[in-house]
C-alpha cells in the first residue's frame, strides 16, 4: 500500500508532464477517488484553470465565491459534502513557501462519519508534494505554464513573468506578495526578492518604454542586480553596477526607476536606495503614511552615479506597500488621475487581507477607476507584512 513517502517518490520519478497523472492514479487506487482535478491560478489571479492537454480542457473556475476559490484564498482545505451521492470533494491549496500556485480537488466516497482526519492529512501531504514537483517540472514542460493562461500573453509579458521569483513568499519574519497589471500585456514593471539567513533583498523596478524595448531593459536591470547581489556586494554596489550595465548598453537614452531594499531580519533595520519613481507606503497601528525618501538618479541615466542608502526601521505589525507610477498616473475614462487619497483609501480597505491577496485587491480597484479601455502604463503593487524575528531566535 502506498504511503506519502512512496507517493512523493513516484512524483519525483515521473516524467515532468505526467506528475499529475501519476498522482491521480495513486489517489484512485489508494482512496478510490471518483474525480481528481488540478487547477492552476491564472496570471491575473482571477481564475483557476484546469490542467489538461490543450485544447481539451474544462472551463475555468473563478477565485471568487467558488469552493476551489475559497480554498485558494484562505490557503486551507475546504470540503464540500454531497449527501445524495455520499461523496465529499476536498479542495486543497497548492503552494510552495507561500507562493500560491492553485488547487487540487479530490472527490471521495464517504460514510456517515464523513472524511477521516488521517485521510485529509494524507491528501494535504499529496498536495504539498505535487506543488513542489510542479515548480520543478516547469523547467522541463510547458504543461503547467500553458494551463495558467486565460488568454495569450504578449511576448513582452512572457519575458517579464519568466523573470519573476514568484508572486508571494512567507517566512516567520515576513509575508509578501506582488502582482502586475495588465497581467497579459505587462512590459516594464518588475520585482525581485531573495532571502538569506539574516537578510531579505527586495527590488521594485519600472523600466521606461513599451513592449519588447521595456521588457529587454528590465531584464538587463534585474539580472545586473542579481549578478551583483550574488557576488556578495552591498546595496550601493548593486545599484552602481546595475547603473553601469544599463548605461553601457543604452548610453543614457534609456533607464529604469528602481527601489532597492535590504531588510535585516534579526533587527528590522531597512537599508533603502530610492533610484526612481516607485514609492513606499507604511501602515502602522492603522495609520497610512508615505515614507519620504531622498530621490536619486534612475539606474542607467548617467555614468558613474554613486548611490547612497538611507535607513528606516520596521516593527512587528507594520505593513509596507511598494507601488509603481502606473498606479498613480492611471486615468479614468474622463481623464481623472487616480488620486493619492483614493490610493490611501484602497490601502486602508485592504488592511485585513493577508499580504499575498492585497496587490490583486488594490489593482482590481484601480481597474474599476480606469475602466475597460487599454492601460496607458503597466502597474505594480507589492505588499510586505513584517512579523519580526522571535526573541528566542534573535538570541541564537
């Protein structure tokens, strides 16, 4: 009889495009599952798309007011019982280190006592194992990336989504999430993060231009910053070397506005370089306020620019929001700019949502302001909730 460890081995040994089929076969054999479905969240974070061989897939499911959407939003299993058929459908969130990928739905026959606790636990382990294998498999198959598409991506958007580290991440010290719009036609906005034992590095970028030109510029900027960071350089040198790389390629004709941050996880000290237009807001004890920073030159605008970090601190319970100018400059159909007051209201209205859900909710409100017409610029929102390191861990 299969055990979770054996199931995970089966997933690891399967061909990348067959891992879901392998898990479905195991669940059908072990638990006599009547239906097993894998749903991947789409790029806009509004629908859950069934995984299947294109074009033979079933209709998508909304992330709002549906049973799979409830499991996805809460990141907890959600069970739907059908007393007439004596079945239960268990919807299980798929996530890896806080990055929300989709939902695994399993329909089982049950008796009067309902779903046994040990069965639910095993299903959760199967979902966790499948999520990890999906992340690995995406290097070698397009199946899961294709399933995420509610519509065709532009080439610029394809480049940008492949550049990102994920869309959310959690650790004991923090939880963060980010989203880009228009999801299927982004071009210049981007974000990146990387954590070590004691540091979290975050960048938020807005490359000038449109389409492929903006995507190429942002790809150069992000990879130059990664190259410097992975060489062990500090924030100032990261900015300097990325600035040189962009200037060397474009000679000052193109540049990227970027926020660079380093969070010291044991203390909450934040080192930041404001090299352009993305702005930072803080919510502390219910008060929404902009963090004023010394503006420095965007990366690539001039040769040999020196970047000087500033510092501020975060406290447990703080929420930080990083917002690109595509949000501030968004126009209504009547030409009215999205105001700072409207933005502050949006920040306050989403205060009870977990960090990974905040960017989608704020951008949805922005879409309501902008209307159904094409966006003049892409928009980025990143949300970081700071929990701080427990005192016992800081003492180690």
